[in-house]
């Protein structure tokens, strides 16, 4: 049988559902591949590249629909494309059946089977086919890049000869796939990143990526994501009010806000109000990834970039994956290929539309003249429920005292053992080494011991400023240079003066760098 991909007709859509690489994989499943001329051009795949991969290139979309038994595309079909569907033909694309009931009915009347890639259930076995996650991952990454393109400063903090540059503060609202991708990109660029989500189980994921989770002082326990297929659910009015109050509190501090909050089957919740935008600093940027569903920001304009009166840029683009068409097409084509692998277990080029399979059944909107949407819930939970965490036991004063004494005894025991071993080693060396060597050796050993004790108890993040101040202290050699300045030799005086000058730079520079670096750890 033949699987074909037409050129996308939606304005501005640059993605393609089949790449030369995925075509070769589909051929291994026993399929012949067909593509409309120019379908992959916007994503960087030429007709010649497809021809070299063994794909038949046809001139028109009408010819492709006529030749293919299975049609794979990105966007939902247009009215013209639905009319081209044939009885028994299979269409695989993003379809959004909940929002396109009439389109689904029209496809069903044509006798076509529709597999909606946006309906793939969120279970472990289906992750390789989860096209929504693939596109959300790209959208989250691209959102940070777009924000940086419209932001007038660095993401990372720097200390330069021209002065200190503070790091940007980024808030990501919603820690789903797109949100986590945005968090990862933002932290990797050096920004101080904050994140918020109504699902309590994502806090650890956020913190593991180097961001700070924004907690609410709210007692109501939110619904676990395992009960909603891993998606956020509708919050109570009280929780929503507390959420908005928290956002109003932190809005003036944020340089970049990226909103990604969506609830399946509903318009995007309004989380960033007009007064929050007005409280932000001039030059701040808001990227609203929920713009296609109304937007999380009150002032978002779909598919446009606007600048408010107080200088805040609001980006409402809905084509972030299409702006990275080569990468998006590669991932989406891979999702399609995995779907076809599940549909073709025998690898004989004949699809087996097994409605007993959780993944295939969940993604099927129409089949054999019947509308099969909405699907039943999968037999396997989308994600495991987050285990309930017991609150840490509050120790009494006596228990705290006993714990401190036990820790002190353990630390003392380790120190005594270390000193005893060191003394034994020194005595052993002293039995055979000359006295002049032992004087220097003892100083060396004590220096190592003291240095180890000092460094070991310092946080890793403070090691660099510690090295800077240690460098300054090491300039104690300036005393020797000062003693030689009064020498009778002109050469010695010149060398001593140079030594004083260079060690002076070392001393003042070391303390100055240390002070500036420590200032970066202070909250403004």
C-alpha cells in the first residue's frame, strides 16, 4: 500500500509530515511512499532528496490523494482536502476532533478512518508517538529564543571591566512539556528562572532543572496530574485568586514571562492580567504560548507582537514549531513513523487498525463509517500518582539537643582518627628523614590539613570567590619585597618596587573580585 504526504495548505505552515529519512523507515515497513512536489521545500527537504530516498513525487495534491491509501499531514485537512478523501482511506494528522466536530463528520461521511495525532494517549508505550509533546518541546525552546530576541539585555549575569550586569529574571507559568523546555533553555542561558504550576508533583522536576518553584501559601490540595492524564485541571476560585495575588506580587521583578498554561477542551485560563502587565518594567517581554486558545495574558493578540504603553513586548505567535520547520518536521515525521509501525506489526505494508490497542483506539476519531470520538480512558494510567509525602517530624528541644550531641561526637571521632593517623605518618617519616626536611614537611602537612578543613565546609557556589580572596592573602610575599626596597643595589630596589606593584594589584584585585562575586548572591 502507499502512504503519501501533501503540501500543507495552511498559510504560514512550513512543516511536512514525511522526511527523506522517515520515508526510508516507512519503506522498511513495506509501504511505498508518495509526496506532492514542493511539500518539504519550506522545511529544507528538496524533491530530489525525496526521489533519492525512493519516494514518488507527484505534481498536485489531488493526484496524491488519489494515489495514496494512507495520507499523512500536519494540519487538520481543509474542506478541499476532505472532499478528496476516499472510502477506506486513512488520514493521519493533527485533527482536534473536540473543536472540529463538523470536519470529523464530513470525513466520516467520506468513509475515511481518521487518526488524530493530538489524541495519542499519554501512556509510556505511546511516548514515541506523542506528537503534541514533540511540538510543545520545540515551542518551549523557541519561546525563550523569541524572548531573547526582543529582550534588550543578557540572560546571564556578568562582571566586566565596564561594570556588573545583573542576570535576567524569567518566570515560566505552567510546567508541562513546553514549560519544562522553556525552563531548561532559560537556565542554560544563565537566567534566574522561576516556575509555577498548579500540579504539586512537578515541583521536584522544576527544581532539578535549576529553577525555583513558586509556591502558594494556600492550604487546598490540588488534584494530582495522574487523575487528568498528566494535564492541569480547573482550579477552584479560591486557588485562582491566590494564584493571581502571587503573580501580582512578583510581576514587577520579572524581566521575561513565558505562559504555557492550557486545559484540554477549554479556552486558555487568564493568568496575567492588564494590571500585572502595567506593573512590569519597560523592556520586559511576555511570550504567550496559549495565544491560539485565547491566551494566558489579557493583552495578547493572536499571531501578533505588540508593545504596550509602558514598554512591555507581548508576543502572541502561534507558529513556534513552524518557525523551526526542519527540526519540527523531523520529530513529527518520526512520530508518524512510530504510529505506522504500531499499525503494521507484520511489516507487510498492510495496516492493521486494531481497535483493541489502547494507543490506536485512543487516537482514532472515525473508523469504518463510525465516529469513535471521544475514546474510552486507557486501561493503563497516564502517569503514576505522586506518592503522598509525610510531613517531616518536628523535633522537640530535647531531641534536637540529643541530635546535635550525636553529630558532634561523630565529627570529633573522625577528627581524632584523622589526627592520629597523620601523627603516626609524621613519626614514621621522622625516623628516617633529616631534620631540615621535617621542618618543611610538617608545615606542608599542616597547610594541607587547614586548607582541607576550610574548603570542605564552604558551599560549592562560593569556591570561586574563596579562591579570589585566597589569592589576595597569598600576596603576603609583599612583606619580603618591602624589606628589600632599602637595599643598596639599584637592581634589587627596582625588582622590589615591581614586586610591590604587582602584589598590590593582586591584593586589591582579589578582594574587589570577591566582593563583586559575593554581591551576585545577594537578593536585590
